[in-house]
C-alpha cells in the first residue's frame, strides 16, 4: 500500500499472487492523480472501496484551460480539445462505481462542469469533503447542488473559482450552516461573462480616440 500506482502495476506482472494483491479492492481506497493523462492509464482499480480521490494538475499548461473559452485562439482550443472531457468522463465512472467516496479534491481541472459535480453529489451520498480549486467552469449551480444533495458534506472549498458569486456563497451559509465553507478569492474574481458586441465596439472606439 506504500507503493505508487506504477510500482504496484509492475509488481502485479511478476507472479499470480501479486496480481491478486493488485486486484484486491482494499488496496485502492485512496487515489491521487497529478494530471489528466494519468487517468487514462491501467495502473489502478476503480471500485466501491475508493474513499479518497484527488486530481491536482499544477502544470503551466493549466493556464491555457483557464482562459475564457471565447478568448482562446485556435491553438489553445486544439490543446484543450485533447483532454476536455478526460476528467469529467473519469468522474462519471466514479459516480457509477464508487458510492462510498468520502473526499474529493480537484485542482486545476478547468473543464469540470456543474453538471458533473451535481451527479457526483447525487451518487456519492457519503461525501464529506469537497475541495475545488481553480476550477473555472464551476458556478453557483454547484453551490445550489450542495444545498440540495450535500447532506453529508462537512467541508466545502471553492478557492479561485472565478464564476462563484457572493450570493451563491451566502446561500450555502444560510442553507448549510454546519458546512465549513472556504472560498479564497472566488467571489472577488472577474467572471467569464462575454462582453456584448456593443460594449466591445465602444471600447474599440475609445481606444481609437485615445
């Protein structure tokens, strides 16, 4: 259990006994991933024994995913398209196969949406800790889902989620007073509202005048 996922997989190739150990669900109560690419490997098992899941992507490439969709150039869009659904698809598998999940941490997962978190809250009723950091597509809809389906939730972090509003946070505090809520910088960041065409035209004319 002290070995990383690759080491466990390599050991499983050496003999049948260690292969059986590798397939033991009790070995997979905790899973940590450092990038979306790791989610596609076959060096782990996903099942009802999973209780603690962490997907934290701190690469410089995360910045590309965090750019507003309407501002991305073709090269940036192409980069995002390669893994846009990777984390979401994986979390859907978690919804279907890991009903005993207690803790979920997502950091730098710029393509995870409110719908995905909603399904997770519905299908993992024992979830006690939900930590979302720099997940730019998360909005007040996730906060609303917490008030409706987060009956077991004790800790909620929504740090640096720029589309979270103060109104949404206040609603969680009102509806779920026992939840330890943290939202570092979230409600103070600029949201992804696309400027209207008229606003852009006015801004352009102003620049020309200057």
